[in-house]
C-alpha cells in the first residue's frame, strides 16, 4: 500500500458502508481522518436500519417458511409461537454487534469519530454541531460526502400516524399486524412484506407498474411473483393509492386503477416503500462548488470528485444504484484519488443487485431489458433449476440461471439468477464479467457437485448447444455488432 | 471442395513480407507441408509450407508483392470430395474456410446467404435490393484512371460511417485513402490488397444498419465452429422471424418508472424508486470506436493502464478471448511513447508531386529497407549521445597479421570486427548497463545475463544485423570463423529469424570503406552501439619522461577511430567515456582482455 507523504487531513460526513470504508482506508494510508455521523457507531442505514436488520429478520422468515414446507417431506412442526420481544432482541443484537465492531475498528485506526451534524463554512471548513452539545469548527484538506439517502415520503399517503411506517419503522417490529399494505413493489417492500407474511400478517402489495420489481428482467421476477401470489394476501398491479385516511382501528386506503377489485380497504398498518432519495441537502453546501443534478444527486467524476476539487461524494448521495457495496467501492476510489493514486477510478463492469426475497433474485452487468432498450445484440443462455440436482434436493426447482453473452466475442456481459441463494451465486458472475470471461471460460471451469453454482457452468454449456439459444428479432441484431 | 490457403503466422511481430518466389502454379498437385512460396520478411527469408494437400486451383498473389499475414495465397482443390457439394451445405459453408480474413472471403465468391433469410439476400452488385449498396472506386482526380490497392481498411462485418476511409490506394501521383460514400455494415469486399483497380470498379457492398449481416459472411469468429454450429447460426433468422417480439409487453423499458410523468402525485418527483437501478457500463456504446466497457481486460489491467496514462481502448489485445494482458498495456505504452514523439510522424508528411519538376521513378521499398526505416524511426525517440575516441592498435595490428594465416586456415578472417567483438564482450561484463534495455512502462532496467552481439552487415539489399551468440564464451579465432560464415549467409539471404534476434549490443564497422568518426544509431531496444572507422597511421607525440614541456618526439602509431552512441536515459556521459576508454585500452593492450574481460 502506498502511503501518502505528508499527513493529509480528511473528513468523511456519514459513516455508512461508503463512509466508513473510505475513512478506514484513508487512515490506513496515513491520513488524519475525522468521521462524522449522528449514530453512536459507524454503520449508517445499512447496518442500523437497512441491509443488516432486514437480513436477520429474513433469516427467521426463511426458517418459518421452511419448517412449514417440511410437512411435505414428512416432518411436521406445530405452528410457530413468536416471541416478538426476543426476535427484536436478536435483530438488535446483530446490529449492536456489527456496529460496535466498526466502532472498535475505527478506534484502532485512530479515526476521530464525531457524533453530530456537519455544515460547510467553505470548501474545506466544517462546523460540526455535536450531539453531546457544543460545536467545533474544523479545517480539512479534503472532505468526502457520504450522507446516503432516506425513504421517499408521498404527501397524502405518508400521513402522520403510527400505523403508517417507512422501512425504518417496519424494521422496528412494533407488533405483528393482522394486515399490512405495502405500497411499492420494489425490493424493500417485498423483503419486508416477506418478513411480515412469515410472521403471520396478511400482506397486500400495491404497485403502479404492471409487474413487481420494475426494471428487473421479467423472467427473473416470475418465480417470485408466483410464490408471492400464494404467501401474500393480494398483489395489486397497475394500481395507485388514491388516498390514505386514519380511522379508528385502522388505515382506510382508496385504490385507483383498471384492475381494482375493492375500491377501499382497511389495513392495520401501511408500509410506504416507494423509493429512496439522496440526502444532498447539506447545510452550507452552497458555499462550495458542489453541484447537483435534477434528481438531487451530487455530480461527481470517475474519481468521485465533485465540481469542487476539495470535495468528493460517494454512495447513495452520488447517484444510483443506491447499494452499500457500490458505496464502499466508491469510498475506496475517492480516498485513493485523494492519496494521488493515478489508477483510482470508479469503472465497474458489473455491480451486483440482490433482492433477498424468497426466492432470491440477483443480477449483475447488462440485463436483457437494458439490451432490448439499447437494441444491443445479445444471446441469452438459460438453465432451469428443474435440471439441477441440488435444486431438486432442496425441493426448490422454480429457480433459473441465465447468462447474457455478446454473440460476437462470446464475452459474458450480464447474468441473472432467481432461486434460493442467488445472492451468493451472483458473485461468480461479477468476477467473470470483470475478468472479461468468455462463455467457454465458465464452461471449462469445474464447479462443485452437487451445488447450485453448477447452474452457472451449465448455462454456459447451453450457450454452445442449440436448444437454449434465444434468438433476437432480426432488427435488433443488425444494430449491434 | 476448395479451400483458401492464407498466409500463416510467421512469428512474433512479423505481420508481412515480400513474395520473393512462387514455388507452385495452378494445376500443381501439392502435398501437405510442401513449400508454396518464398517470403522475405523483416527478419529473414522463409519458405511457407502448405497446410494441406490438394491441387492448386488458383494463385492469388504474384512475385514481388507484399503479403500480410492472413492474406489469401491460393485456392486448393482437395483430392476427392470435389464438385458435388449439396447446395444447402454450400450455403452454410463459407464461414469456416473464409474465417481468417476478409480478403479470403472475398476471394472465395461472395458469401451466399441462406434462403431463409429474408432481409439480406446476398446477390451481386447492383441487384437493386433495398438497403444494400455497392461502393465503387470514385474519380480520383484528373487523368487518374486506376491505382494499386495498398490496403483494405475495413473488413466484412465492420460498421462504417459515411466518409470513413475504406481503402488505401496508390496512384501514380499519391497514396490516397478512399472514403466511403455510404454508411452501413460491410457485407462483402470485392477487392484485395495488391490488386490494380480502375475507377468505377466495385470495392465493397454495404447494407444499411437495420439489416442483418449474412451469418455465413461473418469473418471474425474467434474460433472456427463446427459445421453443425454454423448451420444452427444460419437458421437463426428464420426462427427469429417466427418469434418477432420476445415476451412483448412484459418488460417495460428501463426508465419508464423513472419518468416523473408516470409517477403518482408525489411531492418529490426527483426521488428514486426502491429498486436498485443497475446502470452498468457495458451498456454504453458510442457509434464510433470502442468504449472502455467493450474492452476485454481485467480490472487490474485496466488500473495499470490508468496508472500509466494509457487509453485502454487503444491497446491491442493478445490474450485468449481477445483479452488485454498486462504485457499488452506495457508494450502499448512503449510503442505509443515512441510514436508520440515528433519524429515519428514524419512518414505522414505529404510529398510534393516531384514529377512536376522532371522525370521520376518510383521503386518499392524492400522488406529490409522497410525494417531499417521503421527501426530507425523508433531509434529517433532515443536521446542519443555519441562519444568518440581513438584506440592505438599498433601492437594489435602486429598480432593480427601474425595470426591471420591461422584464422584463414580455419576458414575465418582475423578482422578488426572479430577482435572488437571479443573486446566488447569483455567490456559488457565490466559495464553491464551497456547491454541493458529500458522498460519505461514498468520503470525498470532490464539487465541481460547473456552476451549476444549484433554485427552490421552490408548486403546488396541493405543493412542486416546478424547476432553472434555467447561472444564471451568464444575465442577470437572462433569468432572470426563464425563472423565470416554469418556474413556470407547474410549476403545469400540464408539467415533465419533466430539469427537476427537477441542482440544486446551492436557493432558497426565502416572501416572497410573508409572514414573516421560517425554517429551510429542505436538498434533499439538496445541502448548502445559501437561504430568503428578506418584505422590510420598518425603521428603521436611522445613526451619525454621527466620533461614538463613540449619536449619529446612524434611516433607513427596506427589509430582506430571508435564512436560509441548511447542512450542517455540509462547511460551517463562519464560511464560512456569510461566504457569507451576501456575498449580503447583493450585494443591497445589485448592482454587486458584476459585480465579483466
């Protein structure tokens, strides 16, 4: 690791996965680092109210679903008794352990951790209002903005009621409601809907687009949609929420759309999960050269440098996709750029996305939907999990693995997987894309038997066979090349 | 069935050569590995063997022509399975045989399209098919009716833009690039390099972008596919037609949900939706050129390119699957640094029309000349310094004369060069930097633990530099014998590529012709070269011992002019002076060789 010659001072605002990764690397490179966040320890949304607590709960949900499924294999359990306080305790424990660990790592690296909020005085000066009281004015060589994002609120829908929650509220597990309406069929809504459905809540989902997980390839979504049809009380597509009113004993919701069956329904609770927006309203930002785009994201170059040369921005606040692993990679790039490493650049070929529903959906690189929109010539090699020995042993054969391949070079451009464990499996495809692997590289790599990872190898094999070729319309093929 | 024989790979960095002699003619029955032609490359004259046996049907090349690797040489009719090929099979055929080059596919009749493929029937030029356009050689200027096609700049399958150069043509006036009057995808190339073409002749066919390229004509398959696969590909468009829209309606185009207009009444239309929007790089594809995302290179290789300031899209790939390796980036860095220098642009200087002022004659540069020109062009990038000195060879000359007969008995000639070889070998052991190379990309100096020394030989074709191996392990007599033998082979074109490779230093002796000092040019990637002039008797002033003034006498001494050019990036002046002095003293006192060398 190249050390920086003189001791640079650097501030990182926001201690989420992007911010703490940046701060830790900067400290390891010999910089003097100040990390600023409101929470008691580093972790941010991801660890406190996002990826981590939701996965702890989804693990429990999977166990519940699995034990119910076991009846078909001749093993019956009585229906589960849920001790909500203990479950919440488990989740909080997970969060505490991980954020506490980060606090330790931060101390060991001699990172100055300030609990509070920061405001710009100028491009290099911050005034930190400390949570414990008092303010501190500090000057830095460079400042990294890692302020993240927050759930979108819809006026008239996100009404002020304890029964209407966002993802943070839902992760608190206030109770197990009899009925829950999830507004927004994106990944957050579906993951939390899965948790509540497993706990016994009748979950309904409303989505204004014609399918769940808009933007994801339809063939990946299909097995999930089918399962959700059974585990959820209702999935309302092409449907908008017209109004939300609190009344005694529930929330009355009016729906609007061509497929609406019941115009009004009453739910115990409502989860609004229609998206997240960047936290780019930072005090005093106008005193710097930082610029934002129309959607509120801070504009950055490949090194994640903003329009102000002293200031960098990473993670959700610097643009989509809003994913923790993208943020931490960006954090490292920004710090390397500050340290003067010429090779530092954010140029990924593939950023994996994982939806931790049951079944999981994961993809990376080019999607079929994108290729179609761009009229790019691709070939898709699919492998249905019904032909995977491992999937059959799990009694989960609805899964599918597909590789998106450039017909000209046979390079892997993208991959999509749906099925249990898809999130773990996708990593191999990311590496393959980054290494510019061609289909035969994957085909010729021995994969362990019997595992689900074989489905990736066998997809590559199917590329060379005839049966699984998917032919694109002639017009789409000509424009590629 | 007939196959196209193309010029195979000839070795590292050899991409072309001059056809010296054709060894077969149409009608000849040839065996596998039988030599087809004699080719003179930059490095050596080689015989190109046939990859298969059969009867020569047609020869596409002629003596004196410059051939490039991959170019079609001749068509070969295989022994038995000749003419009766089922028509259906023929349609799928061209890919494997024409796989190598565009020239090859052009030579073997235009690629026929499978009948099932409606959009792009491949018929002759001017068939009037919508979307398919013939590109012919346009008027080139007054009184110019034809020219020699120097180079085809596009290949079948390429997307070309209007005004993009498609061929380079040499007329009596100039070499010009001919721009395409059409945009589209090249479906067929009707000409090949070396051919004479007239104004109005068909050059190539393009199809407009919406159309499909005939699969059979695709030249750039990385690996030849089995026939089965080829047939499968040929059948694709038919199936595509039956399935015009894949899962239509199901997959909304990305971005629809991003559009604020589609969103419900939200106060915050700028907000992102809950779904991670994976805007990945491979999607970007500018109309012209490669985008970084299209380049096959591992993240670490891409990082190296960024670190040393190389645009990865400019790097030529040598790795499997078209991947760019670490070495590719480093090589590109080396080469681009050279070509980035002002001198390197010289060949592009437009030439005046010399014929305006009198009669001229154009002679093609032979391969040796081209190689020398290129090598010297590279060398221009090296910061040269030349250090001169004189060596007193009076004593050495006596020894040389005394032992010359012995050398002759062994078949050699005890020349100054033979002695110089031995002396330089000794000096290189003491001064290893003079046998080094510079790896600028890695910022490293490469020291070589072997002493192979190049010797410039003047031949009727031009300068050739054979390399004498392990000079340090041979005595002067052995070297004199080897030198005579190598020089002879150089003049008779009998040197192989291996005879010209691996030198760490070069000696050029012009003394046989005359002259004193000169400035030899370094034979890159070496870093130094020794030039030797003609030795002359000169008066040398010998100061009387003990005298402090100009007291003494002149003595006739035989002085040998030595000129050492060196690369100042790696060698400093003082080192060069020491090195040259060491050489001069070794010439003066050959004993030094056995003492230190």
